C-alpha cells in the first residue's frame, strides 16, 4: 500500500511537471496624465525615467509633478525595475543620497488606484502610472494614457510588446 | 606612505566631549524612534495582485499638495516641497561604532551626528544648511577627526535642468566618495585611502555651475552627461598630515551615465596651497572613476587617483601620489550584502616609494530602511615606511531620521 502510494504520487508529480504552463495574462502599467494637459501622445522611456529620478523637472512645456504608488506594491516594483532599471533598495539609496546633498526631490506617493486617478486628473502637469486594468470607463474623460517609446518604437499598453508590464520578471532591467 | 594616523591617546579633549556625545546619541535615538515615513520600513516583496483602492485612506502627499501652496511649510519629509511656496525640510543621520585594531586600543563612539535644513522656494531657489558633529577615531589608520562644523551652507539657483548656480560651502564634486556622506551612504566602515588621507579638500567655499545634458545615441536620448565647474578655496585639508590648504582652487567633474547603474567619470582639481614656508606649492589632481553592474546583484566600482605637485618641497612631501581601489558588492538579499575592496596608495618620494595596501571585507545589512549595520575587517600592509602593518575590525550602526 505504501509503495503504491509513493508510485502514484510520483506519477502525478511527473505529469504535473510535464504540464505546459498556462499562458500568463499581460498586466501592462499605463502612464497617465490629465486629459486637460496638452502633451505629445507618447513619452520616451528614458524621459519617463529621468522625470521620476528628478533629473529633469519639465516636460511638454511645463514643470511636472510626479506621483508614485506606495513602496512595495507590485505596480511600483515593476515600474521601478522596468522604467528606472533599479531595485526598490537602490532607489531608496538614491533618494537618501539626494536628500543628504540637497538634490532632487522624490515623487509624491499615493496609496491606491482611486487616489492616483483622482490626483492626476485634477491638474495639468501631473503624471502617474497604474495598471491598465485599474482604469475605469469613466476615466476616459479625465485621464489620458500615454504610449511609451523605446528605441524608436512606440507602443500602447494594449500592444503586445509594450515595455512596462507586471507579467515580466520584476527584476528585469529597464531598457532604454 | 604617510597616511596620517595619530597615536590616539585618550586625551582630555575626549573626556570633555563625552557628555555631549551622550546627549547627541540620546537625541539621535529619540529621533530615530520617530523616523519619518520617507524612510519608514515598508515591504519590498510583491503584494497580491489586488491593488489597494482605499479611497478613505487619502495620500499624505496629496494632502500636502492641496494645502501647501502658501506660507512657510516646515517638515521632515519631502512632502513639504509639494507646493510652490517657501518650504524647509529638516532631517539628519547619525552613526556609532565599535572599532579596534591590533596595535592600539579600541574605540566606542558616536562618529557622526548630522542635521540638515533644506529650504526651497519653488523649483528654482534653494538654501541648504548642514551642521555636523564628527568624531572619527584613528584606529582605522587615518588621522582622527573630532569637531563641530558647518558641513555645507550654500544657496542655489536653477535656471534649468541644464544649468544651475551654487554659491557657498559645498562638498567638493570629485569622484564618487568625496561628495557624499560615505559613512552612512557607502558600503563600508572605513573609507578608501584617497578619502582617509584627504588628498583633496572635503569642501569648497566658492561657486559652482552644474547641470545635465542628454546625448542622443541612436534613436533615444539615453545617455546623460552631468557636469560641474567650480572655483573657490579648499578647506580643512590635511593631505598626508601636511597642514595648510588655503588658496585658490578650481575643479571640474564630468560624469557620463549610460544606465542608472553604469557610469564613468573624470574629476580634475587644482589647489594652490599658499604657505609661508618652503611647502608652498600647487597640486594638480585627476580622478578617473566608474561603476558597473554586470549582473543585477553585483556592483563593481573603481576610483583611480593621481596627484602631481609642481615642485619637490622637502623630504616628507613627494612629487606624486597614486591611489586607487577596486571594489565589488554582492547583494544576497535586498537588505544584505557582502563587499570586498582592494585599495592601494603610493606616495612617490625622491628615490623611495611609500606604499599602503588594504583589503577590506564588509558584511552589511539593513534591518529597516532607516538603519544601516556593517561588520568589517580590513588588513593593512605598509611598504617603504616604518608604519606597522595592522588588522582592523569594527561594527557600525547608522540611523536616519
């Protein structure tokens, strides 16, 4: 009885290992600005990185206010990794160095999707990000989703090779 | 190589400041106990696929945004800068350590206590003041430092991202270690030789123009060139135990960043050391430096320094100094790393060469994002000098508030 059980479990384990993993769903992160803000329809990934690192402070003709989701959330980890090319700890070190030297100011944090949508929509010059799936139908009149340009190719979040996606490994480096 | 270590007797001066040290430590611990959210420990691992839509829990930053557009806002987080009005952020850090070596008695001290006041008016105007208590023991093999001082005090005006003007006292933009508070920001307890021997001044009193340019390579403007050009007077420099650093200085720093984690740079510096005796001289220094992250968990770093003096100024002061290091850090986890650094220094005299070689191994971890803990061993070897080889070990704890 004991051996039967062992053999049965082994067979099940082998079958399980041979299973083709289910195709994972894409979970793109959308870059959003206020619908009132007249910006280009796309933003370069390098420009997005520099805005969020505080290396540039203006875009599309005016000063930019940047908004982050809370540290440790999956969209934020993905954004930090794939846009900035950094881990959360590296980014923490960066902002610490900036603070102690009177350098750049970090983006402001919001606690969730509702707050992010509300804050970004409320004023031109604000930029943020959130999972595309978190956008609601009513947001279309208040928010605009920017396409992202990498290496001369511009991709919308709904396109397959859009560069900011939670489905990709969180440790992936930003590509610009 | 005269790398400037004193015999470190337990002087009366140390006794006189012990009460102040205790008071500062108590204050640091009190402040650390109420660490600001900006440095608060937060989970780094992925959260579930649900996204918090807690509309009832409004953002602390958003709250500040809406209410900070007028008056003078003072606080301990970057939130204070969310409006267009006058705002001051107050913060700081402190560290304490146990340090020992096999040739002299150990040291248990608060090593640094720094407070900064960062005041800004909109995006263009800034006034930055930093005060420091410093108590670095000599057991690391460099000259001990004990003083209260204004670390930085400058005003800055930013015309654009490409051009800003800074006037006052600021950290010298020279290489990687010199401009930063390495004690709390860098991986090790002991500094590289060029920093420990202060071959270039820690601060400048003068003026600087600095900015960033973005270079188009291919279809992306993905390479960043940051620059700094400055002039002033060097301060507090005791390079290789030689006093006297007052005199005009001029310097430049160019840094090319390919990715966030990869950069190369060059720093140039000239210091006129105006002295009334035979040691009056001009020093010209150059530093080549770089950081490279070949894989995500490994960071490599190097700085190569060379200094030339315009003339031979006595038997104890050579014409050339060559110093360098290479280091690697492996991150076991997001909050734990192991670091190794090999450092080399060569003070080339007339017909002789004093050399110092160091091997530094550090285990570092961060129990919270506001805390730095380091354990370190360093082997120091000397050639061409009467200094004894020695082994150093230490434990350091740093906190941010």
